[in-house]
C-alpha cells in the first residue's frame, strides 16, 4: 500500500501464460512473472492487515512476511523486499511457481472482492529479481560448530532442513537415492512447471556452495547402513516423503499400460535430463488414449505431460462431483477455497469427468484397452463421505494408458523397519512434538512424518525440524 | 501512621494517591481594621461553598474545613488572663495551635518537649490553653478521630518580628521532629499553626460546624482583619483532621501534579541549603517537607522555607507557580527574564491551582498558568476585598461594589493591610522582577546550545556494526518501519487503531527492554490534562543543564547553565556540551557497561560502581554527568539506560549531591518517545539517542526516506516528533513544563520487583512484583547476545517485531486469525462448538500467561446443578457495548449494536459522536435503535437536551483505555453530511475533542457535572468512565462521593478508532488492577454500596466476565469482541477510513461490504452467558449478584514456570480489606437524591402547567450561588413532550435577581428565556439547546458594566443552539466548543471561542490570549479598535478579516441591537449610537476550513433549491 486505498481501485491482474497451443509442443516452463511496474502496482493492492491472514493459521505455512514485501515493493524497494522475503521464504523460486498459494486463499482481498493479491506471482518476481541481482547468493556459515547431521531424502523437506542447519554452522550431508537431488521437485513435478536445470539445479548448486554435501545415487538401507549413519552423525533426519502411491486394486490392475502417475512423471523427467531409465522401460502417452484417474495436482501433471508427449485423447476422472464455482457457505473466507479450478494443464485440453467410479480395467493380450466406469452420488453421513453407484449408468472409456493419480499413503516401509521406528495410525513415521521419532536422535520431517501434503508444508516442516534438531543438540550439549 | 492520619498502604490502596479539591475564600479588611464581622463573614463564605465540599459515608462528617485569621489579641488577652497568663503586646508573642492525641498519658511529655525546645531556642514559654470545643456537633467518624486541641503561647526574645517568626518556625519543626522520634501516639501530634501573626482553626468538619465546634470563633472579642477559609472535598472518607486546610500560608484549590518530582528535587537540595539568616539552624529545619502530607501540605512547607528566608511571599509564589512565559506568550523582557532566571533555580509546582496566601499582613491570590481553577474577587465601598472560588459567596448589596474581577491565568493580586491598598498583578510583579537584574544575569551567563542544526560529522557506522547495535538494543523491523521511519519522514508520531492485545512485558516470552515495564500515569478527574497543541503557549520543553546552586541564594552564577530548547539532543549538541571547559559547565562521561560474562552479579556490581563514580565526580568540579552506553561489544553489555539513570539519580539524592550535577544520557536503547519520557521522568536532563540517528542515516542511505529528507533533516524530524510526543505525555498528566516533569516519576511499574524499585526507581508504584535484578540482567544479556552472539554463523538480521501487527514469529496476540474466524463462524451459524473453540483459544492464551487474569484460577467449591442458576435473560442485562461513536464506526455497525443490545436488555453506548434523533423512537417494525447509554465526552458532540432525555444512563467519559488523557480530532474530510448532522457540525469542518472536559478540572467540578446531568434527565443514571492506573480507586471513591450511580473501570488495552501508537500501549494498566483497587478502596471507605461497578477492556469470554465479577464488577463492557461478531477482522486501519468490511469506515463504497446483523451480537452474548452459567454452577452461585466481589474464591496459580511470569505476585490484587466483613461489597442502595430539592426542580414544577398548555408565563425569583443548573429539569420536561423543537420562543420567561450558581441555563431548551439581574458563576449556558439567556448587572451599581466580570469561566460549553447576552465581561473559555449558539458579550478572558465549530460570538470589548485556538467553525466578530487581535489570537486555524461584507455588518448590527434590547447594555448603546464609525472597529474571525466548507456548500444548496423549483 502506498496511499492505502489502492485496493479499491486497482483490479487483480496476473501476467498471461504462454499460449496453450504453442506451449504443449515442448517442456519449457510456462510461467513468467510480470513487469516490474506491473508487480509494483499489484503489490500496492495489499492492505497491510492488522491480522495478515495470508501469513498465519490459514495462510502461508512458512509465515512469509507478505505485507512487508508488498509494502516495500510498492515503494520500489526491491532489495529490501527480497531481504525481508528471505527471512522466512526458504525457496521462493519453487513456491513462487508450484505452490497452490494458501496465502491467496486467505488474503483479505478475497473477502473484500474475491480478488486476492497476486501473492504468488509477487513472490516469483521477487525470487527472480533476487537471483538476477545477486541478492540471493550463497551464505555459507561464518564458522562451523563441529556438529554433523545426516539427512535422508533431498525433497523439499530435506533440502529445507539442510539449508537451515548448514547456515547455522552444522555440517550437513544429504543422502539421495536418485541420481539427482531434489526429490519430488526434480522427478515429480513436470519441467514445464519447474525447470530442473535452470531452477532446481541452481538452488542445489547454491546449497553446495554453502557447504552442503549431497550424496546422490545412495539409498540408505541398501547402499549404506542406517545404523552407521546414526553412529556417525550427531543427528539423523528422515525426509523421504510419502512415496507409496494409493493403488486401485480392481480387476485388470495387472494389465500393461496401467501405471502409477509417478512412474510416468519421473520417467519424463529422467528423459529430459538424459538419464538412463532405471529398468529401461519407457512409459509414454504418444499417440495413445490416456485415462487419468484422480483430479488432483498429480493428475494435472499427468495431463500436461501427456499433452506434450502427444496423446491422441485424454480423459481425467474424478470420483467427487465438481466443486462449486465460488465458495460454498460452509467454506467461508479465509479457509482454503474449495472451488472448481482450472489448472494450466486443463487449459491445454483434455476431458474432465466428475462423479465417476472406475469399476474395472479391461484389455487384450495383457495390454489395457479401456476401463469400465459408473456414475456415483456422493453422500455425507456423520462426517463420513460415501459414494453410491447410480444404477444403469455404466459406461466404458477407451484407454491405452491408464495413470493412477489418487494420492499417496505414506512412506515406504523399509527404512523405518530397519531403524525400528514406530509408525502412527496412518502408517507415517511417528514423531513427538519435537519432531523426534521413537528413536533418540532420529528425526523425521515432511510427508514421511505428516503424510502427503504440499511442497510448502514440507519446506516449513524441514525448517521446523532444523530448529528442533538444534534445540536437541544444544540441550544435549548442556547436559 | 503519620501526623496526617491516612491509613497505611494495604492491598492496592496506597495513601499517596489521595487527592483533594475544594472551595477557597477570603475576606480582608484592606486597611487592616480588625473586627469580628470579618471573621463571621469568613465563616459565611465557607457555608456558602458547602457544595464544593463533600460528605463521606457519614453525612455529618465533612472532608474538612478551616479558617485562618490574624492572632486575635484582644480575645486571647482576656482568655489567658483567666489562666493567669499575661500576654505581651500584639506581635510580641506567638500563638500555637496543637492537635494532641486523645490519650492523656502522653500530654505531659508533649508539653515538656514543647517547653524545653522553646527554652533552647531562647524564647519564653508562656503557657497552655485548652481550646473549648463542642464535640457533640461532630459526625461519628470525625468524633472517633477527634484530637485533643490545645493552644500554647511563646513570648518573643528577638529583635525583629521576622526573626521571631523564623524562631517559631524552628521551634515548630523541632517539636515535629521530636514527636516522630517518640513514635506511637506521639506521631499524631500536629501543629496547624505557630505564629505571632496568624492562627488556624480547622478540623474534620462541615462548613457550618466550624463555629459551633470551635467556641472561640463565636466570641465577639475574636477579631481579625483577615479571614481565610477552606472547604475540602477529598477522594476518601478517612478521618484526617490535619489535612483540613488552610495550611500555615496557603489555602489551595487544585492539585499539584508534579508533587513527586518536586519533593525529590527539594530533598536533593537539603545538603546544598545555606543561608546567612539561619546559619547552623538550617539543619534543624531539615527535612522541611513533612512526610505524608498532601500536595498542598508539601507546597506549604516549601513556600514557608522560601518566604521565611530572604524572599517575599509573592516572590516565592512566583517561583513556585510561575505564569507562562514562553516565546509564544506576549510578555515584557524584564518579566520574562525574571521567570527564566528562576526556572534555572527551581522547577515549577505544576498543576491546577487557585491559591490564596497570607502571612497575616499581606493576603494574595494567584492562579496557575492554565487558569484551571476559578478565582473571583470583589472590592467594596466598605473597604473589604473578598476573594473566592465563586461569586456570590457572601451577600454584598450591588451599590457597595467598586470592582468585580476574576483572577486570570498566571496572574496575582494582593492586599497589603499595612499599606492599606490593593496591589494588582502588573505593579506587584514589576516591583519584584525589577528588584534585581535578573534579565542581565541570564543574558550574561546562559549558554544556548541549540540554534543551528549542523551535524559536525555523522559517525559512519558499518552495516554490520549498526545491526549489532540495533539488535543489542532490541530493535525490530517494526520499530524501524512503523515508528522511526514515520517520525523521521514526517516529524509526527505514527497512528494506529484498536486496542493492545498482547501480553504485558513481564508475561511476554520475548525479552523486553526495561522501558516496557512502565506505564504512563495520566490525569483523570482530580486534575485535567492539557491540550498541548491548541494551548501550546503554556507548555515548555526548555531545559537547563549544569549545577544548581543554593536555592536560598540569588546572583548571576545561578544562571550559568546550558540552555536547550528540548531535552532531546543530537550528536553535535552533545559534542559541544562535552567540549566545554567552563567553570561550572565541565562534563565527564561514565560508561554504563557491564561485563557480559561477569557472572550473576555483574549488573549490580556495575551499577554500584557507576553510582560511586557519579558520587565522586559530583563532589569534584564537574557539573554534567554523561551516562554513555557507547562501546558495547561481545564482552561489554550495556546497562539498561533507564536503570542506570534511576540508580544515579536516586543515589545522588540520597547522598545529597543531586543538585551538584545534571545527568545526560547517551544511549542506544531509547528509541520511542515513551523511552525518552521515562529517562527524563527518572532524572535525565537531556538524552542523546544516538542509535536512532545512526538508524536514520542508514535509512537515508538505503533510500527509504523521501528524497528531500537527508540524515540531518531526518534526525531533526525525529526530534520534532518526540517533542510533540513529550508534550502529549506531559499534558496527559496536566503538566506544562518539562522542568517540573523531570524526576517526577509519573509512571507505574508493571512487573518489577520491589527490591529493584526501592533501589533504582524509589517511589514508583509497582503492585504485582516481578523481575528482580538478576532477571533484568538475564533479559538484558539475551538482548545483548542478539547483537553480539557468542558464536555467529550468519550475518545479523533484525526480527519482525509483531507488536502492533500480528506476525508469526512476533509478539503474541489474543486476537489471531483463528480466534477471529471461530468467533465469526460461531455467531453467524449459531454454532456453539465453534464458540467453544474460540473461548478455548482465548482462555488458553489467557492462562498461558498472557493477562493478569490468566495467572488466577478459581478455588474448588461445591458446585450446584446448572438448573438452579438464574436464567440467561437476567444476566444479559448486565452487558454493555463499549463507547464507539458514530464516526469511529459506520452507521450500520452503530445501529446493529444498539438494536442487539436493546433486544437482550443490555445497553449500547453512543460513544461521543451524538446520535441521530430519528433513533430515539421505536421503529415501525418494533426495533429499537436508541442507545441506552448516552456518552458525554469532552467534545460534547451532539449533546443536547433531547439526546440526554433519551438516555437510560448518561456516561461521562473521563478517559479512554487506548489513550487516556488525550483528546482527539476528526479531520474535516471525514466529517460527512451524516456525521455532521448527528454531531451538529458543518460537513468538512474538523471536530476536535479537547483532552480535558472544560467543566471538569477537579473532583468538585465532576460533582457539578453529575448534578447538571441528573437535572437534565432526572430518570437517568449517571456513570463515570475511568481508566485503570495506580490511584484509580481513590479517584473512584471521590466519584462515588460526587454522587455518580455507576463507575466504569476500563483497562488500558481498550480499543480506539485512532490514536498515536505510543499511547495505545504505554498509558494505563490492565483492568484487573484497576478494578480490584477500586473495589478495595470503595469498601475501605464504605462507599461501595452506593455505586455499581463496571469493567471493560478486552473482555472476550465467560471466564473473563466471571473473573471480573469476582473482582467486584457487576456490569461488563465489550467492544472489540462485538465488533468482531459483526465483521471486524482486526485490520487496525480504522484511522485510515479504509475498513474493508465496512465496520469502521464512512466510505459509502466500503460500507456496502458490511454484513453484520443484530443476531450475531445476540448470539455472542447468549454464548457468553451460557458459559457464565456453567461457571456459576461450578462455583456454586445461583445468582450473579452473589458472586460480585467474591474474590476470596480466586487464587494465584502455583503451576507457572514461565521465566518471568513466575515472579509476578498477585497478592495485592487479592487482598481483602478488613472492612469487608462489616460493609457492603457490592451495590446495595440507590445513590443519594440530589435533584428533588433543588430550585431548578421547583421551577420545573411551577412551569408544568404553562408548557403543557403552551401558555406564556413570566416568573420572578431570587437566586443565590447555591442554586445551580437552573433550567435543566424544566428543559428535560419540555423536550420529553415536544422534542428538540421545544416551545415557541419566550413561552416561559423567568427573571432572576441575585448571583446564580454554576451551570446557569444548562441544556436550556427552546421556548425558555432566563433573565438574570446580577451575575453568574462558571458554566453559563452549558449545552444550551435552543434557550435564551440574558445576564446584566443590577441597575444600581457604580462600576463600569462592561469592564467588570459578570459571568464565570467555560461558557456555552457544548452549546448547540440558542442565544446568550452578557452585559459585562466573561471569564476564561467563553464559547468553548460552541457548535451553534449565538452570543454577545462585552469582554472575555483567555481561550475565547476555543474548539468552536459553529455559531456566532460577538465580543464588544477586550479579549484574552489564545483567542480562537482550535476554532474550526463558526464566526466571531470582535470589537478591536486597534485592529491587532492577531497579537493575542491563535491563528493556526483562523483568518482575521476586516468587515467588508455587507451581510456581516447586518448580522452584527442585528445582534448588537438584540443585545441592547435584552440587557440595556450601555456599551451596546454607545456602539449603536455611533454605528457608522464604530462598525469599522470590528474584525471578523473566520476559520479557514469553515470558509471553505461554506463556499463548497453554496452551489449545492442552490442546486437543491433549483431541483425543488423545477420539480
């Protein structure tokens, strides 16, 4: 805010993405931020709330100082804004692109006229300005405290924990089973949303320049013993994510061409990076009829990737009915708006079907050819949701490739078992309020401990774990 | 126990907060002829001021009354002859009056000591006389504490009479000191007077009891030429005989605000006192201020010392109560020189004061610089001069009056009975200020420090070093972004809105600077705050630095001091001070650092050595001590500058060296105005907050300040903003000059241990214990380590702060996204579950050491079934919504609250912005939007007779939690048509609420306003809203005695629509303290049963209500929470008018966003009440009434482990006074009826017939000064029947003869005309609502009408319409806050037309200073033959124009003609007779905004008319 009244006069405006028709011909990033002037104008719409809902409880899990950046940008103070952003925003170049932006859902402008401040775009602009001008740079610790930490997993949670621990003088080693660091950021999210070479690698390089060591291609439990890590390091953090995908165990599941989304997406990522595929088997949508089961972000990513691979026809199925166009009465501001959203992938084409339950995969010669579905009604009963089939609504969809994007159920079992870690009721790694697992000195953060969630929450969780590990080690030192 | 008889401090009661006020009067025979008639007239004056005194719980015990006369030689001679004592000639002996304890055993010792001291001092003891009294006239309480009263006589053995008086002074002081040594009963010995000239009879008496009690006074032989009387109104009911006045030299009406500082400063002088007159005897006088006395007693002690030494009594008075002499004040150079000189010797005793003083030969009177107490005088043909608080205290036939006058602010008048003449201010003072070359002394010796603003060289500080300094001084981004940036850029402090909902410092998880543990005190009721903007001319920040000399000596060296325009100095100023090597101005720097690794006593050791060094240096030739925290590093931490300052200040006072040296502070930790005020309040003469300047230089470098602001300008701006803030803090307490504020310690500590207070902040109230020195060290080091960490891994970074605006990693807040959302969800969907989540959130935060109530828990009791608890309907009647004006919140929100509260039987509060009369009637759909509580605040917006009669309760807002002691301003652009209509103002014209109510400068004034309001609506209760601070209980006791029905104690954390951020947080204390103190003190005084208590301030849940109830509140105010229920999301943008949910805005576009409904508010209160019932059942209470005041069921939690909160001690809050067993501890009776036997009430009864039939009636009546608020009841009846329209003009005409009491014509409505032949006291035409008043002198007087004072101060205050014609001169503040009345007057005092927003004022004669201050609307025509009105006017908001508009001339002539018709004014006639010439001697005072607004309105009005024509 400059005058304090811009929110009344300036409408929300986001920069236009590259035209869908041209962008699906390649895997280049589709985002770009607006001009400096545009961003300054948009940031002036911020009302600098007494309770900035964007920043607390309902908004940003990182507690980003959104009103501060906005005030500073609107005054043209970009450098100060970047500095203020970096106080809480670990990886703005990631969240500026791939975060669903709960901050905008909670923005008071959403209450005012349903046009939240374009916080995410502003964050991205700040990140880009920060790198462009060298304001975001390696800040290795001025000294080392002699303590060492092992972090298993280099996804957003592991990276975030590594970032903070390293900056506070700890010597951090990150173990990653894949060839490249970044976890989901590298292998899960498609390149057109987050460029691996330009964006993810830039960050990893920066972290290496700050002194973090990455041990890629090493799987703890296979290539190296977890017990050794425990012995060798002052603390261990497990940030392996929630890799186990939810399956659809119905007839025909064993058919060829029925795959988990991640199998599909990670291969595309590896191909782009010129990596050898693990088993040599490619999964591609080229010239195929594709059915994606699941309407979430991963489903969308499958959709966009399929477009780019050259699918002939794509259908995306969702069990639930379509959400309302605007907030329902029981979903008031500042709660996350459960509304019908059109992702960038949806802009690019494909057919979305709602209230559809998949009953069976069928095929020929072991290769899937289609699926059989039925329409369902969603019933809410005592807080539980049930789906009742509607009689005589069966139908079939042709499918050469079926991608299961129905979410994730938790971390893989092997590592916790090796370490004798207790699991919680939802099969996640059980941690106490200090984020420590049932074994002293072993911590867990991110989806591995919380279950599947947002990248931004994983980053926040990694940061929290870093604080908890510090507290733990400080206390240990004073004992 | 001390001689003054207050009870000991107990619980939250502390006798040091006791206040009193009163009426004073004096009659003197100018030629010095002694007679009994003078004494008898003196007593009559006393009786006629009875309404200015008060009675306590016992109607026969007054607060005290007394009389001072000359020694009645004839009488004593006869009396003593009977005792075989022969008196020498008059003047050759001294007569003493003594109060002895009742117990006879000690009388022998007392007499023995008295006699032997007399002998030691070389005088002859003549004998004792028992003073005959009639104890049967005493009230019960007075009798229980009645002393044994004796007189004693000492014969002179000195050459001169002044030497003998000094001897008697020395004798008295020694007797007093001896008695203290003996302890027990002996300390009760009190000597009202011992003099060869005067004698004092006083006691715990009502005015009419005094001569029945003291039989001496009835004797015809008892003769005097002087009778000085005093009637006391104290804030307590404790039996304190000695505190009755007069004291030995003065009788005082008012209060000394700076008492603490004055006493400390005088104590500091004890060692340096030297006088040839006394020689070694001076030691016998020390301490010459008697412990435990009232402010006036201490003043009297000091005056006595000065006047008994080498200065005359008027000279001493001019030193102690100087008039305003600042640059803005029109004043001669010699006179200014005198005051400047004396400002270098002594600090003013600041506060509202009308004082009458006498030494038995001369009698004088003076007023404080603000003229906040009234003072009237009359000179008669019989050679008498009468001075008093009111006119008409004694009947004088008009033809015997030679002159009638009033004392003007800062002015003095004297009768010299030896010279046999009256000496007026100019002559009197000229004789004094030209008696020595004071001006030359100043010119030759003073060194001005400021004057050019060049920074010699701004130290270049690296970013890293700057951050280290900032972090180790607890700087946050917020401090810089919100506070410093704003001050550096605009030279003003930042504004904010809503209340403070964070924890107090001692309950915060965050480390805090020690500054944060203090809260500002402020004036309420017993003294008024000042308006530092509109009355800037009485304020001064001028500061002198150097060595203070012996106060008893005069000469040029006393003026050899540095003189600073402000106590905030930049680096260059400090450099210049440091580099001066002059004798008497040498400075030395003491580093205030301590070893950061020095173990647990490091801080204490460092403080000890700093104090030791200070002591050494002040015994050498240094006169300036610079305490500097420069030089911090990883091993050296800074001693908190405030702690160091307090330590040195008190150490030097104790060592008797304080006046030898001035303390300067060069520190990094002070960054807010409050911090700087604290440093000065604890003794610093000047402060150099260098880190702020470093920070500003950095901001300039970073381009964060506007281009035109460089680092020099930025620092200057900061200093200007601080100056503005300091003036505000001073004025909040009613203090005018920084010199008297220095060391006055006008603060309350909140969360500091007694051990720290005693040693470093001695005398500061601190009532909940808290952090001790080791904890302060711990906290200081945590902060230090932020900037100088033991191990550093990353470049330093500032933290967010989050104090003002919530931030995730910042300070905690009670209102969070979660609590707001759950509350809104709960009330909108009637969802109990969500409400419980909300309550849990708040209560958990509460109990997580967030608030004081969070530290309490309920004791285990036997529960009862929920079904037995009273129903919710009866509980909901006890709820009110807070005072939020239409203006601060929008129309929709305001009405929603009113409708909701009416529907549950609770009460909504208009706030101070008036109310649309359409809402007074129930709407066709049955909804009632009429606010039950009508607030009367200092701006009096929309306060008309109609407004008042529509009230169930009328609330006098003395203070507001968010900004107690401050006024407000609604800028013109926010005054929309609708707001202007309800506030009876002009759209586009600014509306200013003055800091004080201009009719409440003291407790008896409040009693008067209550009296007025009860007459304006006899059916309504009157409540008084106070804000919690140390001493509020005492104030509340006074308010209860002033006959209020209800008292609200607001917490400091209440909300606001706009206030400087520094006030929202730093002034006042939590309601838990204020409420509990009030409960304890009211019970102690047996006043609790008469009043209902209410509390408010961040009440949010049932638990909050139940705690408040147990602590004594029977009604509960909510403001923020109901606002949240109707949509507020705590944007804290109310002051910007940009509320995006349409609650707190007038913007029509934003108001469309408003979604609140009355049901939401109702749901909120239902939920709260249901939860209250559950808690009641758990505690075993069937009705809420039983629960009121039962804080025996509360206890402090013992499970608190928080590093700071665990040190808090709640025992004083939970202290139960012993009186709890014997007197009511909740409301049990109606307040005493003060309406039905007043003259006003009788008049109304007389007129009933007339107004019911609209007959014209004319009534003739006599009137006296005891008849007050005339016309109010009658007006209320007419308004009830006919509304604001009233009756046709002149339907009821009442002709009075005599001298009217206060508030003549208050709230007078249309159709009533009051004609007064005689004169009137203060507050004529208060709230005039359409009526007409004419006042003229009796036809048979000899004096010049227009030159003589005919009405008192504060006329037409808040008048909205009607007319007033005054044939004579008025006092101060004529037409103050007039918004529509038309008046003609023949002369006025200072501050005429102040804050006026509408109406017309014609002044046909002289004006005082500060004419038109804050005048945003209306027009004044002033007869000004010299055309130099601009000299005495405040031209900030007005232009003075010549009378070139024909319309103006017509209006003026009509008014003068009407004036003549109404009053037969000679002056009017003379002007009219020579109109063609005289009309050009008038000038027009035209507010600039008003002019614009009128010009803007013109075309629109025309347009409207056109439409009508065409339509």
